[in-house]
C-alpha cells in the first residue's frame, strides 16, 4: 500500500526510507526538538550524526529524545560554523528552517547563515549526497528566507547539483515546502 505524503515530515521520511542509502556522516543543521535527528538515526542509521542548534533548550530537548542512541553529537553553535566540527565529508544533511517549535518565535534562522552553511556543505558533500531544506513561509521571516535562498539555489550549476522543490499546491495557509539538493 502506498504511503500518504501530505506534509513535509512524511515526504522526507519517505525519501529517507526508500532513497537514502549507505550514510556514514549525517548532519542535522537545525536540531530543534530532535525529531529529525531521531528519524535520521532510526531510518538511515548513519555511523555518525552531528546536530547543531543555537539554543540550549533545543539541545536539551534533543538529548532527552535521543537518549537511546550513542552515535550522535549535539553542538551549541550556528550551523554556518559546522565545518569547525565536521571534518569528514557528508552524505546527508537536513535543515528545518524557522523557529524552535514552542520556543521564542523571534529567534529564527536567516538566509545569510543558511546560504553560508549550504555553500560550505556543498564543498563537503559526497557524490550522490543529499540535502533537505524545509522552508516555512507562513511567517514574514520565512518568506524572506525562502525568496533569498531560492535566488541562491537557482545559481547552482545543474552539471554539479540537482535541485528539486516539493510543494503542496492545494494546501491552504502558505504550507511549508521542501527543497532537495543532490550532488551529481
């Protein structure tokens, strides 16, 4: 029976379960409450997962959720600095942009940091490596971030990267969407 894909979480889980294979190094660039990290550890089973967030609350929430795993590292820093911690090449990365669910809505990701982070990540991404970015355009900061990142993503050479955008055209209230980048 087919999987119902009616939100970004289900979409990414579908790809992780059916498309992403042989992951050594994974990075959760915005760990939040740890749900993406938990899915990465359970579904694609990387040898090592690095998790970043700028809020201690996010790391505390994630540590509690991930207590049954040992192959991850929580790092209190901006994802734009991930290369200071991740020395190996990367097979899989995920961004869940916006603000911490149930947290301070004034603390958000921004396109300047995300673009810098993605640029560095593209240099460390293995061939066939995948990046997922979920954009939340239901708030002003998310709309700005989406527009600015879209301009950047359009500049990536199609000979080197495939960039796909998954939107829910028939959903109301500016639903989030996902961009997938794969290194050719």
